[in-house]
């Protein structure tokens, strides 16, 4: 056993210093330091790039590791180790959790990590990081692009051995698009995701109009766009959040009623943000066991990779599915709330920001990034131009240069003599001395002169950007447009002003509803509803709140209407199943309606193109296809839920279908190569359901019909009775990203031509435009709408039928005229309806 030794004696001059500290002061100081660390270094995002420190460090490290989308995946553990060892001295689980979230499409509207392997689900955790692989997704490249061009500041890492960026260049408005959540000490943040295209449209509008208020921005961003789709019910809380930074809204699952054999069932295809199927199934089972809800026979989760989310709730016979669905909304996570709390770091301080403040902070950041990048590139090109100028001087007198070098004692003497004889700088002289002999050819001199001219031109462009603030803003706006074109996707979440009159009342007490005249309505965003009398829509002007009404069919409450689809099907739909909208003396509000996807079972890619009344009398239906075929269908009502109304050729689809009221209407085609053709409906002989139609308009190769509809004779003959709305754009642009040029022209400017001809030109394309992206014709005044349902201002009607358009504030996807002219006529909705 080792012997214990005495400790060494203290030196004689040692003095003991003990500092007495009040424990309250010590605890207060320590807690404040901890709170400061959590707020600024962990929980809250920076308002400029929308990143928390761990997220920023992950993307920066992966960029340094060159894990780009065109490279192979690497183990997630390798990335986590690099981040932890270099920049983030915390637990590996926190780093991996952040990496996983940035790869989950149900967590982020625009994921930044491309994951390979089991990265979890809304209900299940991911596999361990040693089993999964990752690399940067394409949007992550836009977040880190030009980071090595002095665009952002760097600071020392935790051990001062390396440097890390204080913020990313962030070409994507990440904070608004992806949202975030975090809990700090004494504060928290919870921000909703939005649609990238809508956000960039608002940013570009704010660049041109800095004084735009929240109402102006909400024309482009009507509300959040959640990764999982679903519905948002109630917009008041969203407006509060956009104004003050705080607000609450309700999220609802997307569900429809389907028939399974002799039973009906509720099919849920989209869930609220952050809700998984297991959570819903577990809650339903508890309610059934406790007998708090009745009528459910079985619950099946049929979700898979091919068909997406599909939760089937079978309903017992004798129970009303609509009423059961309303109970499920109230008692299960099929309806959930989201509390917006826009807290982010601005200039290092936590602030609660409204929508405009969030966009302004991002824009100021982009202005600074582009300015610093332009200065960096200008300096680089100026340095290169300086060397090229010196090299050209040497090439002009190359014999003398060689003689000076050969007659010098050493390189230092040669350097001094060259500088004095040819008046060169140190950098130019060193570059000449290092020049290879193969650069002395005549072709090399021509290349240098071309490079010199190019560099001077590029420097002039960069100097212009640095000197002109307006030009700098234009560069930022153009780059944002390119981001929207590259990464933009259509809106997934449906916005509803209110839940509307649910189908519960109609389903539980159908005998109390009289068979009175009413109108079935279809909006541009694909909402269906009914209203009771013509007086309620007579002065509506074709506009609902945040929407336009595309079809209004005259019918009765207990009748059926037919919904025509792009595949040539006619689907029967009971009017009583449509939600009723409140009476309105001005403009009907279809925000209480239900989406088409909840009322009808559509196949993948199938869309609604029109509505018609199901009556065995009348002139029938007129419809047209993408390849220019037109057909009149005899009025025929079958005892089926669906039937075909046209025989389509392979690759063709129906683009428009309307109900004929008199049979003397004018049929009108507009093609993507800006050709308009109209002729009387009497020129088309009616056919049976199996017929394939006849030639309607001649379509050139590579183009197609973009709109088909009818106009009443009174509108055609009147000089101010009808207008033509056309919007041009580029075929290479992503749909919904290019605002294009819009033109409104009186319909009377276009002469009638015979069926199966090419029509007349209706729009002149500007530079960069090669096709019509939207077209419509109908009674004036026309009202435009964007994909989100927000109104779009149209220019006044001009007299030039082949003139070009004017730039639009945002892409137009739907148009409608006064409802008094729409009644009984069902123009085709856009593709996303």
C-alpha cells in the first residue's frame, strides 16, 4: 500500500484572498449570461437569413465540404462531426436534429438538405445518423452562393482557430418561406411557412413601392402556405399577425366523402401542419372507446409513397358522414390552431416583426450583399485588367523586354529595370517575369485584347450598380425573380374566410330545405357553393372575397348539376350537398365554399373545366380540347354518377366546357400562339356521347388551345359588350412566376372567320415572350385574379387587336365578367382549380 505524504507547505509570502459574493447577485449574473446565450446563440433566428446558428453552421460546413446536389451523399455522422468539431461545440444530437428538420418536406416548405435513408415521418423519429446520408439540396446553394466574395462578415469560432459567417448571403427569403419555431428564456418564436412565389412577388412589389402597406402586400401574400397543404379557416388572425407580429389561425385537414361498396367513408388526404396520422388515429380510438363519438366502423391508414397521405374513416350505415366529419374536426387533431409569434433577431436584438418589417429586413440584407459582391467583383476585375494592361505593354515591345531581362544580373535587377523603362507597377512586372514563352504568340495577343475589352465593359457595369441605388434594387429584384422561377411551387393550402355553412345541416334535415330556385357557383380557386336567388348575385361583378366566380349555373336546391373535367367526364353533384353562402346584395363570398377535391373524386392530373345543369332539354353542351377539337353534346341525362361526354385521342384533354342557353351563341377559341377564332355555335352539328367532335381551330405545331368559351350574341354585337384579355410570357418560365404582359381589347375588333381556320392575331409578343400563358373573353367589365385568389388590376381596353400588353403586377390565372352574364354559362377554370 502506498504511503500518504503530507502536502507541500505554503510559501511564507503566500496570502489567501477569499472574495465574499452575495448568492443572489451570483445567481442573477449567471442566469442572465445563460439567457443571453440561449437567445442569441441557439433559439432565435436572424431576421436576415432566417437561420439559427446551428442551421447556419450546418449549411456553411456542407458548402465547405463541397456536398453539392451534383455530388454523392455522405454519412450524416460525418457532417455532424465536422460541424461539432469546427463551429458548434454542443451535443451531436442537437446538430443532427437540426439537419434532419432541414430535410423533411413536411416540416419545411423549401427543404435545404437532400436526405437519403430514413429521415422519419410526422409520427416517427429518424434513424441514427450513422445510418443516414445527406447532401445539400439546390435551394441551399442559393443560401450560400457568393459567400466567398466578401458578401458577409465573419467572426472567430468558439476556439478562435477558424472563422464562421455571422449571416449567410441568403438569396431566398428563408424566414418567411420556411418559418421557424424556438423557445428561449423569457421569449419564444413561432412563424408560419409561406409560398415562395407569393413572397417574392411581394418583395418585388416592395422594391418598386417602398410605402406599400399590409393590405397591398396581402394582395400577393393572402396567407400562409403550409408544407402539408390542408385548409386555413379564418383570415382575421392572419391579418393581425401581418400587422403586429402576433396572431392565431385555425388549420383544418382536407377530407372528402367517398363510397366504399355499400358504405360511405371519410377520406383524409391532407393534415394540419405538424400533425401525423398516428396522432389522429389514436385520438379517434380513444373517443370511440369512451363513447364520445359514434358512427365510426373502422379507421385505416393507407398512406404510402405512391399515393401520399390517405386516412380512411369508414362510417356505419345510418350515420351522416358530413355530420361525423364536423364532430371529428371539433374533437380530434383534424382541426388545430397555429399561434404566430414573429420574434427574430434584428441588429442583434430580439424584435417582434410584422410582415412588412420581415420583408424590409430581408431586402436591406440583399441590397448589402449585392453591393459588397459587386465591389468585390469590381476589384477583382480591376486587378486582372491591370495585369492585362501590363502584359500588352510588354508584348508590344517584347524584343526589348527580352533584351532587358537577358542583360540583367539577376531577377531583382530585371524587375527594377523593367519598372523604370516601361513604367510598370510591381504587380505587372512580376506577372511579366513569370510569363511563359508560349504566351508570346500573335493569337495570345488577340485574346488579351479581347479580354481587356471585356473586363472594361464588366467594370463599367459594376460601377453603374455601385453608383446607382435604383439599378442596385433592380438587380436584387431580377435575382429574386430568377429564384422564384427556379424553386417556386404552386400553393398547397386553401384559404377560407370562415368554415361556411357546413353540409351537416343539409344532411341531417334535408326535408326542411325547399326545392327553390338557386345557383351553383364555382370560383377561380376551385371552391363550390350555392346561393338562393338571382337578386343576391345580380350585381356581384363576378368577384368573391379574394376570388372570382367562373361559373354560375341556374338550378334548384334538390336538383343535380354536372361537373365537367379535363378527361371528358361528367360527374353528377347534388346541389343540396353544396354549402350555402349567406345572402349578399353586392358580392357573394365563396370563402364559405368547399374545394372541388372534397366534393368530387378526381384522378391524378384531372381538373374541373366547367359546370352545367342536368336537364334533358335545351341545346346541350359545347366543349373543346387542347388540340383544337370542338363538340356539341346532345342533352342526355343518365342514371349514373358519372359518364363520358367525348371520345378523346391519346394526349388530348378538354380545356373548356360550357352550357349553351339558346344554341345561337358565338364559340370562341384562343391559342397559345396568340390566334383568336370565333364562329356561330350553329356551325357545329350536335353529336352523341361517343362522338369525338370536329375540327374547331387550326393549331400550329408546338402550341395548343389556352381558352374556349361562348359569348351571347348581344355581347358580340355591342361595341362595349365584350372584351378579350390576353397575357403573354415565356414558355421556359415556371408557371406562376412570370407576371408577363397583359392586354385588354374590345371583342368587336376581331372579325368572325369560318370553323377549322386559324383565326386572327390577338396579341403581339415582346422580347423574351413566345406564347400566351392566359386568355379569356367575356362580357365587360373583366375582373382578374391571381392563383391565390387575390385581385389583379387589368389595364383599360385598347383598340389594337394585335398590340402588345403592359407589365402586370402579378401573374393572372383567372378572369370573370359580371355575374348577370355568367348565370348559366360555365367558363373553364384554370389548371390549378
